[in-house]
């Protein structure tokens, strides 16, 4: 997982509240391998493209100032609905590293941490102010600094955010739970060997071949 320390990037404002994960990635794409080159096109697919695959020019990610965006500034309850981790995969496939909102779907919020995307919760007024600035200055950048736990707006104002200390450390070091466990691999092997030696009676014999 790519570590997250500090990202300065173009941010895209999404004003519609209650955007669910089925809009982020429609259910019919959930069985797709996320390593395929076209995976990035599944993000917001049904509102981003027409039935024949052409881009919808009115959709904000299809507009030139926002094509390279790596930060989403959303409205309330972004990522609600079903618990599909693919919603975060689709965002990550498009280069997004952070989602800022007044609130996020609970499972979506946790899935962000597991996939190197930093979820930032700001007060509704602060998030709305960021979106206004991004609309007024298309292509403007934000800075999201995990170490200092601050978002710097286009006008220079800083907004502090809270983050769980364990999740913060995992993102800073680029580890998920599997990576954390593998960090103890030597100790696990040592324990298993000691267990087999000291409690041989509890270790079932290997089946003969």
C-alpha cells in the first residue's frame, strides 16, 4: 500500500449528498478484476458516461480542470449504502488519495484506510466552504497533511481534522492489517516451533502420504 504523508493536488467538489457506493461503482462491475486497465473507467460510470461509452461533458470529472484531481471534497454521507470495497478501489484506480466530507458511510470510511485513501471528516460548514472555493477556482489545489492533521484550502486557511492514532500510523507507513501481521512473521514462526516442541501432545500428527 502506498504510504500517505502529505498530498497537494487538484481537488474536485461533489455537492450531491448521500452518494452511495452503487453510484461510485455500479454493482455489475464488482466481479471485475481491479488489475484490468479499464478498472478506472468504472468510477461513477453511469453518470460519467453515456450508454454508448461517450463522456458526459456535464459530469465534473470529465471537465478539463478536474481531470487530474486526486482529492474529493464531498457533501454529507458520501459512500453510504452497500459495503463494497470496490468503491475505494475505483477511486484509487483514478489516483484519488483523500476524500473530505462532513460524514462518510461507516464501512466506506474503514475501507479507505485499508486501501491507502485518507478519509477526512470536517464540519459541514468547512467542507461547504472548500467546495465553494473549488467551484470559484476550477483546478485549484488543496493540501492534505496527515502528519499535522490539517487541510490547507486554496485561500490558505487551515482546517484541522482528527484521525485514529493506529490508522494514522498504518497510512504513514503504508501498511494494512495483512502487512502489519507479516511484520511479525519471524515471531510467529518462532512461536509455532516452540509450541510444537513444548506441547507436542497438542499438535496433531501429519497425515502420511
